[in-house]
C-alpha cells in the first residue's frame, strides 16, 4: 500500500520530480516514519524543490491516506543525474 502512495506523485502533476528512491519505513511505538529521496529538476531553486517535496509529503498525511495521517514524513531533495553515493 505504501508503494502505491509513494509513486502517486508522478500522476498528480509533479513533472519536476524525475524519480524517487530509498523509500524507508519504520515505526517507533505507534508513530510511523516514512522517508525517501526525490530526484528533482536541477533548474529548480531550493525553495521550489522544498515546496514540491512538502506537497508530496502532505499526500501521505491527508485524510484519504488515514493510515499515514500521523506519520513523520522526511523527503530529501537531490538533483536528478547527480546522485552522490558518498552522501546517501
């Protein structure tokens, strides 16, 4: 189910996002944590990249995704094509 939510960004009008990877989920007590990396258009400003990732993260928290409504969502923005494995 989480993979379906994770890839929904592509269908919801985020053409600046070129890809995503490193999806990780875990929980601490009853608190779910979701984190992932977004590969984004390198021409975006830092503010634009953060705004887009915030919108994507908010999709996990919306009432339609009630099982994730209390999750802590962390999205790391990376420039597409310039992923450095030295800094995962």
